[in-house]
């Protein structure tokens, strides 16, 4: 009996179902972003940042509940470095004495705590970072398209670019749909997703190109299936080990990198799916042919027929 990674799966035969699933996820993502919007973090919205130091490591949920019970809204509490250093983010205008007010509130709850700093984070900084990051993402996608077009062929570049856009939109849409906080760490994770998804796509594309050149058949779905099945064990091993690390970060990494790891988990899952059913499968409607990779030999007009 063949193992899972030795079996031959008909990926291209299920491509229409996969296209429908991708279309549904994209539609849900776009609708969520337009109607619900992103839950932007303090990095983008501006607000108040208070850092306090406890004598012993506190329960973050208890600190959050104490602040919310005192009337503070949109409170984010996370450790900062050591387990006794706590960063409190408030999406509200900075007020003089807010740091002392929070420390007094926590001391009244029986905590041995002192104020480290209290400062205002302006939204203008967040706007600049958002604009620069967005421009960086567009530049990265453009460079990716040029690289794939130069290494393979322009139809491969179109497929890779659409796959990357597919992954980014779905990850961002998931954050909008579930109301997860979107901050600079999540933005960094999305840029990492672009690199991860592209790497997986390049592996599949390289095998497709190799098999087209050495195959004597012109049945592209068959060649694509063969190529994807040949790279499947590598894809599953890479994705599986990456997900194990990211799950450990979600559970043990703390609040500071929680959504960073969540974004990467979504990106790895969606990126693995898109490298097969978007990047590769789109080469069929783009009508990739053998002649695109193996130019026909030109006849020599000066050649003379032998008698």
C-alpha cells in the first residue's frame, strides 16, 4: 500500500472546486475589510502607552480586567521583556497623570508595582509606517513578478503574482473578519508570508518547467499533477515543521507575538494551498504550452536539399 506522499493525487482534476473555494475566501475577505475594517493597533491609531514593573509576574488577564473595571476602554496588556515588565496600551488620548492613575489602581488591587514610563504615541507615526510598509509591499510584489518572469516565463509571473495577492488578501481579511488586532508585527508577518509562499511556488514551478522540457506529451494537467506530486513530500515536510514552531509561539510566545504567529499560521496554510491551486492551476487558463519554454527551431533558409 502506498503511503500518503507516494500516492498520485489528481490535483488539476479538482481545480474548479479549488477555484470556487478561493473565490469564496477572497469574497469573504474583501467584504470583511470593507464592512468591518481592520482592528488597528496602537502603532497605527495612536494612543497612550504605559509601562509598569511588578515585583512578581502578574496575571495579565487580571490586570486587564482591573483596568477595564475602572473605566479604561480598548486596553491591551502584554509582557515586555521580563515577565514582571508589563506594557499597557490604551487607544485614547494621553492625559497627564494617567501613568500614576494606573499604578495607583493596580496598587489598590494588592499589587507591588511601579511606573516605568507613560507616553503618547501619535497616529502620524502610524500613518507614515503604514504608507511606507504598503509601498514596500507593492515594490516587493513588483520585484517578484520581474524575477519570476526572467527566470521562467511571463505566464509563470502572472500566476505567482496572483497567488501572492490571494494569500495577502485572505490573511488580512481573516484579521478583519475575526477582529484580531492588526499592528506592525502582523504587517511584518504578512511580508514573511509573501516570501514563504513565493518559495513554495518557485519549487513547484521549477519542477513543472523541468517536466515540460523532458516530457514527450502535451497534456499539461498530467504534467502539472506529476510535478506537484513529486514536490508534495517536500511541501508537507516544510509546512508541517513550520506550523509546529508557529503553534508553539502561539501557545508559549506571549501576547507580544501572538498575532504575529497567528498571521504566519494563516499564511502558511493559505500559501501551501495557493502554490498548488492558484499559482500552478492558473497556468492552465493562461494556456501555458511547451512552446513557451522550448522555442521552435528556426529553419535555415539557406540550407539546400541534398540531391
